[in-house]
């Protein structure tokens, strides 16, 4: 905004603004828009003229300010005359900035300007302006505009026809799709291509028979490929693979690979894999140098094709966390045969790539023959003991199934290192202890739990039972919170009331990690007879004055599930009223888990709560409770002052597809200013409109 | 957790909620095709907290008493990227051959030079800059400071430790090897270099907190802005403008450009790079946008 807005209590003469709008100084011209906002409405004709002038200003900042004001004014008094002026601005051909700004404002008006635009389109005939009115109708998202646009698809003017196809693709619906399918019959390749793009944009299902001949047409092939991928027709795999083999450009390879992956999702991996002969070279090129989506697709196909030479590309993508879940599943089917090559990739890589290669090799080696396993164990041991922290931690985690008694010494030493390494070493030891407890019990007998040894407390607790209680006292007094938390976790493995008493003290620990761990442990700790041992401590914590402690306790009480005792529900009901927002939200969540029938009244109060934490929690609960009241409840939340609560309410309403949902969303859309919320409402309205 | 472990899966709705929350927190924008990457990286956090769904994790990030701490953990796993010494050497050459000589002349009286590496990850860039400064031999007796900041607490701790494994040395220039010695887990940066480097945790969207850095002569922010949405990017660029001395330089990554944006910076063509400079004189933006 301008730094020099006019004083709000001193309305300038309009002529002063007219003069200022001709200034060379951008900031003076921006100040004109500010003054219009402060002192006029669109009911004033001269003010409207000035605003339209500003929409065509040569400076983008003036246009941006004017555009914001024009959007406001179109909904106010005098909005309709302003819309008419904007339509005129679209028709003029001299000032492109003005035309684009006018189109942008009109697009925000949706159905309200459809008739105006249709009249302007009719009047424009085949003049260049007609194309812009067609685009504006498409942007209006009003499907009632479809019948007026359908006849334009077949007219001779190629530009206007392409614009109509584009607008229909924006509007969607059965009638628009039928018109676009009809356009595939034309001999004009441009129109055919625009129709294909439109159908792809709408997610339409096009019959295979209509698509197959288009692949031979070099010009429209590009546009037909995504629709073939979506056709769900096994024969499409052969056609697409042919295009892939014949493609020279990376862009086409990317498009075809993406379509093949999509097709595989419907017709099955095997049906696609069977057609991929002689495609590896192109796919590898894409995997190494394409855009992320193309690389993901290429790698998936290389995995399906069992192309061992591409393991480097597969690992590289895994290192970026970009490997598709279905690619991992397909890779699992390779089994142990890939392990030697993966170890080769690991040896030639550094950092995260090396870590991923080892991780994949370990994951595939379960049924490997002895010599391969031996090679893998050696590689993992070497990587776990020296080098990059990421590689070491990954190797340690992957090492877990292969640990033997002679590895215990260095593994225990690794638990004293940095957290990442230590926790991986503990996991490896834990896994080995589950298989062979005796050597681990013996090795841990002398561990001191008030130092780094505390990390091993849970492993030791599993092996030693309640004989470890006194030793854990030292761990609870450790100076480092992660050591105290580990001791608390260890206590959680001992089904004795004394363990619960010791954990209860940790609820008032100064460190959040320790408090959290204690609350979690108290909610899960059971006696040997199955009695919940932590209830008293958690209920007592619910009476604390500390909102964070109360909220932690409330959430943990919810985790008790069926083990909750009689005193828990009244305590939570009290906490759900008259507490801080965090406690209220946590108590509501806990009640939902253990006593949902108590929530009918509370949820209405909570939805009206100005605190987002409370209202959003209540939203989820309201949906879970269901019943006739749910749409009304969600509609209340649509008016919540916090934007993301409104987003959540809009999305839930979209999913409900119940009577009243559409009306509630439309009513909110009419007054909603926030862009994220508007987008969420429009998304939710889409399926409801269908 | 192995790559093959099937942890909780993320629904589109959960992805949207988490994506918006992360964007709100630190300006980083996850494109719609980044769902699987986000799912895999956050699974680690779900496992650590004993949660079984991403919805529960979202609730925790929004409303839990310890939400702020967990949000930092989430941003931590979502943003960490590998880096290495002497990355994008052509730009470092521009620093050494063009910018530093100019700074030496300009700051001759104060004998003080400050460089800020914004989004420094595990610190390789900070130490690289420090090694270049020391390696020129032109700043003996000067008050040199290289400040590194990152939103991730974990990478800052790594940077402070100053010990690096082999992957950090993939583009190392041999003449600087003298600044390293062998250490358990890799090589340790020399105290001579470390002593001029300072690290801190900073969200680049936190304009006020950025002021704690003071003013800088040069700012490096490479391969960071590409992850931001437009609005956040503009905020961060404005912060850089405010933190640079007049005539100070901003160096962005090779795929990042301010060419198509209205900014307060002027473009300077160097031998092998384009860099941005805060104008020496005050501009209209200084009057209007502050």
C-alpha cells in the first residue's frame, strides 16, 4: 500500500484525484486508489471511471491496488454499472493491462456476471473481443454458461473455437464433456488437440477406440497420451510403449512414462511390464535428468522392468525420498537377486545415497544365500562403525536382523554416541535381545543407568523385570532429559505399582519430553492382572494449575480406552469446561475415545469457542458423532473466526454430501474473504454440484 | 524404520492440512506431488511419538501443549538437505575474485567484515566462506565474522560440532585441506576457521529476530528460496535487504533469480555469475516499504 494515504477525515475533491491520477509519480497515483477506497463507492460514476482508469495504469502496483478495490466495489452499491464498465474494458483492444485486470475482476464474480458476459459475447460476434468473453465465461465456473459455448466449438474461427474448448474444460459437466468428445471428430488438429487437453484436464474417460487412431498422428499424439494412461485398457500399454520406443524428446518420454504408470495402477504392473522391452535407455535418461514427476515414473517402470543397470538411478531417487510406494513394493519382488548390485552401488556412493543403497540391500536380503548375506553383513558392519552419521545410523538400523553375540561390544559402545547413532544401536540390540536374551542380559548387567547407559534401560528392563527398579532410580536422576525419558520408558515395561509411582514423579519433570513420556507410560502401564496402574496419577495431574500438564494428562487418559475407571469421565468433563484451550481440546478428544455419549452438548459449546484448538477438535468430533445435527454443526464452524477452522469445516461439508451442505457452503462463499478458505469451499462444492 | 516398512499412509486431506501448517510456519511450499516424500519423512516422527495416523500428528502440531517443539522437529525432518564444501564453485570464485577485493577497499577503515549464510544446513557453506576469507591472506588483523543460520536445530548442532564425513568433501579444493584434521567420524574443521564462524537457529520469516544478526556485507542464500512460496520469498528478500549494508551483496543459488520480481536490489554481472546488490543510495522502496 502507498505510504501517503489521504487523511481519512478530509475528503478530497474528485477533481483533485483526477489531476493526481495523471501524475508521473507512481505513489501519487496509488494514493488516488487509496482515496477512492476511503471516501467513495462505486455508486459514484466519476469514481468508477477513475477506478477503471487505474486498472489500466502502466504501473503494476497501481493496477494491483485498483484490482483489489474493484473486487470490493463490484459487490457493493453500484456494483452492476461497474461490471458493465469492466465488460467494456474487456472489449477494448488497446490497453492489454486494463483488459487483463478487468477479466480478473470479472472472474471473481462467477455466476453473477454470466448473463452480462453472454450478452457481450453475442454482441461481439466474431470480433477479437469475443475470445476474451469466452475465456471470462470459462473463468466464471458457472456451468449454466455451457449451452452458450457448445456451438462455438464447431465454428470456423480457430481462435474462438479453441477458446470455447478451453472454457468448456474449465466448466466441466456432462454436456461440456460430450461437446469435447464431439470435437475429436474434427479434421482440424488444433481443435482436436485442445479438446484432448480439455478432456484430460477434466479427468474424463475417453474410449480406447477413439484414442488409438490418434497415436499415429504425430501432431495430436502428445495430447492423447495422458488419456490413454487413464483409459484402463490393457491394449493401451502396447501403444504407449511403442510411442516410448519411438520418442526422441525427453518431454514425450516423460509424458508416456507417467501415462504408463497410471495405466499400471489399473491394469496391473505385470500387464505393463510385459510391454517394456527396449525402453530402458530412454527411461534411464529420464530417471537421471527429468523433472521429479517424470523421474518417479521412469524409475517405477525401470523397477517393473527389473533393470539392474538402473539401480543407481533407483537409489538416487530413494535418497531424495521421491520413490513411489508402488515402486518399493515392486522392488521387493526382486528379492535377494538385487543385493549384490545394490552393494556395488553402495560402495560407489557417499552420504544419503550410500545409506539408501545399504538399506534397500538389507531389506531384500532376508532370504539371500549365505555368501550374499555374509557380504552384506560385512558391508553393514563397516558402514555402521565409521563415516557419515546418516550412513552409520542407517547401517545400524539395517543391521538389526543380522546382529550376533560377537557384535555386542561395539554395539553397546555405539549407544553412548549422538542420539541418531545411539537410538539405532539400541534398536539393533533390542532386536537381538528378542532373539537371544542371554548374551544381552549378561552384557548389560554392569550398565550404569544415570549416564549414557540410560538409553539401554528399556532393553535391560525387558530382560531383568522388576529387579531393575532400584537401578532405574539413578536413571531418573540423570542430568540429561533423554536419559530420564529412557528410564521412564523402561519403567513402563514393569507391571508393578511401584513402577507407576516412580513414573508419576516424572509428570512434573521440567522437561517436556520426560513429562510426555511419563504421561504416555502411565496410560499404558498395566498390572499383571491387566489393571491400569497410572489412572490415579493422571487424574491428579488433571487437577493441576498448569494447563500444559493438564492437557498432557487429559490426552493420556483418553488413551486408557476401556481401562478407564469410573472417576475418569467426571474428571474429564470438568476439565472440558472452564480450562485453558489446550486442556479443553485434549479433554474433548479423550472423551471421544472413552465416553462419546457425553459429548452431544459439549460439542455445540466447543464449536462456538473462539479458540481454534477447541473448535477444530470439536469439528472432528461432530463428524464422528454424525446424526441429523452434523451439517448444522459444520455450518456453525464455517463462521469461525480462524481461517483453518473454516477450511476444515468446508472440507468436511464437501465430504458429507448431505442436504444443506451445498447451501451452507454457498452462503459462506458469498461473504468469505480468505483465499485459502474460498479455495477449500470451491473444492468442496465441486462434487456437490455434480 | 526401513524403506520397506509400511507405516501409516497419508491421505490427501492430511497432506493439505500439514502442507498448509508447514507453509504457515516457515514459508516452505510443498507441491502436490511431494506427498510421498512428506509421508516418508514424517513417519519417523509418528513412530517417535507413538502415533498411528497423520491426522493425529496434525492435531499434535496444531494444538498440543508441546506443539511448538514438535513443529520444529517436523520442519527439521522435512527441510534437511545434503550439502558439501565448495558447492557451486563459480559463485565462490565471484566472492573471492570480485566481491572480497571490493569489500577490503570499502571496509579498510573499520577492518570489519560480516558474511551471513542464510539456510546454512550442516555448516559446510559457512566454513567454506570462512576458509576463503582466511585463505586470501588479505584480511589479517580484521574482525571477520561468518554467521550461519538455519531453521533446523539439529543441523545447527551438527554445524557447531564441525566434524564432517566423506560426503561433505565431494567438491573439496585440495589447497584448503590444511584446515582439517582427522577425527572420529570424519575430519574436524580447524579452530582457526571455527573461531570466526557463529551459528544460530533462525526462521527466515521471522523478520524481527533476523535483526539480531546485525548488518552483513554479504549474504549467501543458496538453494533455499526455491522451497518458498512467492509471498514468503518476498518477505525473506526484504529481510535480506534490511540486513545488508548499502552496497552489500546477495548471492542466490543458480536456479534462483530475482530478475522477474520488483525488488530493491540491483543486478550486478560478474565474470561467471549474476549477483544482487543493495543500492548505495536510498531508493523509493526505502521510503515506502519500511
